[in-house]
C-alpha cells in the first residue's frame, strides 16, 4: 500500500520574546530558529516527503525581515519536501502578514488560508486538506467539508491528510480559537489530521477512521511547558498511521523540588542542588532552564540568600529559585527564653487552643521567619 513519510510540527513561535527569562530572552529566541533548523535537518536526512506545520510558526504575523529570510532559506534547503503551513491564531493570514507576501515563499510551500480547502499532491498520491486562521480569533469552526473528503477518499486512490490550528472539543464545547469537534472528524475520510494550538503534545489517537494528534510546541515557551518537546515523524497510508515522537528541542524547562534539610548555608544548599541536577540531567544539565523550590526541615534557620544561590550557577543557562523550608521548633522550650522569640512563643502557646492546627502551624512558621529577619513579600507559595 502506498505510504507517505510525514513530519508534523506546530507552535514554533519563531521570534517570541519570553520576558520572564530576562537577559536570556534574546538567546532563547535564537533557540526557536535552531529548532526549525533541526526539523529541516531531520526532513533532509530522513527523506521526509511532507512537512506539516500546524500553525503559530511565527509568534506574530509581522515578522522581522531577517527572520523571514532565515526561514525561507531553510525551506529552500529541502526542495524535495512539500511544506504545508496553516496559519494559527498568533500568525493569522492577514493581508499584511508575512504569508501574503507575493512571490516570496518557495515553490515547495503550500499555504492554507481561511475556509477549508484541498490541495492535491499527485506525485505523492496525497490530497491535503487545511484551513488557516485569518484573524486571532475564530468562534466558528473552520473544519468542515467532511463529505468532500470522504468522496475523495473513495473515488481517488489518494491518502487524505488534514492540517489545522484550533481547539479540539467534544460537542457543545466553546472556544474562541477555531473549535474543532470530535464528531466532525470521526470517519471524516482523513487518514491523519495534524493539529496545532495546544502546546502539550497528545498521543496519536483514532476518532473512527481518522487518526489525529497535537505535536505540541517543538520548543518550550515557559515553565508551564516542561520536559521534552518535539515533533511526530512517520508513515501514513490510507488506513494507517505509524508515528513516533522525536525530540528536537534545544533546551528543556524543568521544575524540581530539592530537599536541603542537610544544608547549613545558602552555599551548601546550592551545592546540594547542583549535585541533584547533575544526577537528574547528567553532564549537560547546565543547558536547561530550571525552576527550583528548596524544601526540607531545618533546626538551624540559616537565612537563605537567593542572589548568593544564583551566583553558584553562573554556568547554567537559566535558573530561578524559591525557598520554602519548614523550621523545626519546640515552642515550650522557646517560651522559656528571655527574648523577643520567647515572647512570641508564649503568645502563640496562649492562643493555640482557639486556632485551627494548620493555621497555627503556618502562623508559627511565618513568625519564626520574621524573627529571623526574612519575611517574603508573599508567603502564599504553592506547596
Ligand atoms: Mn501556539
């Protein structure tokens, strides 16, 4: 049976500025382009016939000239590969968008815009179906023409492949970003539907005879997009999909809780953290982006110095840290002290019976921190 080799990616958000990364933001922006470079490399090395880019290729429809040239030059490196692009809610196909530039895109690029349309690729025995966003919002579903897809499937011996950017929902669900209903894609005639918009990858699954997946963002955009990111690569036939996830990201966003009960200073806490990260991520640990929460129980409440902690990670690409240790205490013993701490302990013991235990514990922790000269602006950390 005829098969086509595809690579499905989405949500590259080229040109995005992630402000929370501070001075690393600019460097991070070059990572996104490197990810596309890597995707192009995979297409070339593995003879991918069809590259599907399911929306939000760019972070905005107005793209810096240099970036646009870089992307075009990358596409020119794989003239044998058809490149299908559907604009997303971040890079909609508007008249002044980069997609509307006349005679700009190489011949191997197929652009979808607006309502669902089809594009036959006879040399591959494939018919592509796609819709492209023309605005940042679309309350109405751009996915339709199921009848035509089914007809094409039965009448012509082609593999029907779809590409779209939107929110996959069950009947009745609402979204401002092109709602696509599972009921519509069930047995719609497509062998594979490449989805974009949701940055978290979903496994390829079947809705009737239609297989679909979100490839997720190919490079994480923040700490809400942790772990390995990549693309789907594999073979599609008229009635089968064999796709494998392939990581292509340059760096990963990672979140860890590190127990620093044994540490007796900020420097020691940094050393414990470094050891853990090297254990968890190996030699290349320093290239990733970390959000660290320091936890543990401590008797000696040494004061944590975030700046001193971060200074120990100069060789790491990006790291941010919060500290939330629990202070171990003996209020009865403390109450005997002739000190501010003693007064605090006595007052707390006096009021203990009237306060729910959890609230009491939290009040003691905040009080002891305050007495040690370190109350943070916000104590409502997630636990
Ligand atoms: Mn996106």
